[in-house]
């Protein structure tokens, strides 16, 4: 694959969407061929699965079902969108990928071993060239999300989101990630992120 695959991870409300949008516009202005996408979602099928997962009315969804739906969405997204664009030489910016499942369903739900296995299968081993992990105060992020209208996962208990945050801290110890302090000013977060990306692609 000729392109570069860059993923953005972190707790809810840490600013991933904003940073991805800023990075996308900057790279495009510099002349790079770049696309941005998200998980769950990114394709028609994956977006339909996203709607199922995040629907606040699906409060009876079991943790195993949730984990499998995320993996199913990711399988379609990887095969239909990520890999083809990488083969065309694009820089693919993806908001969330496998590590989100590790953090939320693995550590948050206590299903880590199974989550690792189903995601290895779902992605056929496709891994990012660079993962940006934005770590901000999850409590502040949740307050922001609640004001905007929270989805099913965002409405989970504070204890769940604490486990997710701790999960990301554990993940950072054994996965190849670049941790960015998301508590800083937005311009600082953007500049620090852009610096790491340009180092990798140039």
C-alpha cells in the first residue's frame, strides 16, 4: 500500500473531530492527497451499523453484541474504503479505529481478549502508520457531549468512562501511539499533532 494510514483516538469529547478537520484542511492546502473518515461509519453499511450501536433506545444491547457490531462496521469500512484509498496513495485520516474498541469494549466492558481477536479478523491485520492519542479530561468531555446531545455510549455511567480512560492509559504503555495533551489550547493541540504527522509522512 502506497498511502499513509493515520488514526485519531481518545475519550469522548477530547476534540478528535475538530483536530481531524483542521489536519485534513492543512494537509490538503499543502498539496497532499488526503481523505478523512470515521468509525463507526465511513461507508453506507457501516453508517447503518453506527446508527444501531449509538441509538439511545437500544439500551438492552449486550456488551458482546456491541463489540461484534463495532467489529462488523470496521470490517466493511476497512475493506470498502480504507484499503482502496491507501492503494491509491492517499493519506487516510480516520477518527477512531481498533484502539477505541480496546478501550471501550475491551477495558470498559471487560472483554479485551475477545475484542482483540474479532478485530484482528475484522481488519485482516491492517494497522495504522501513526496513531494520535488525544488525552483530555474525560469528565469535561462528557459535559460537552451531554450539552450537544449524547449518544448511547456517551450516556454510560461515569464509572464506565473512567474505565475507558484508564484503558487508554494502559494501551499507551504497550501500543505504538503518539500521546497529545488535549487539555492544551486547540492551536497547541493542532500544531503538536501536525508536527508528528509531517515527521511521519515526509
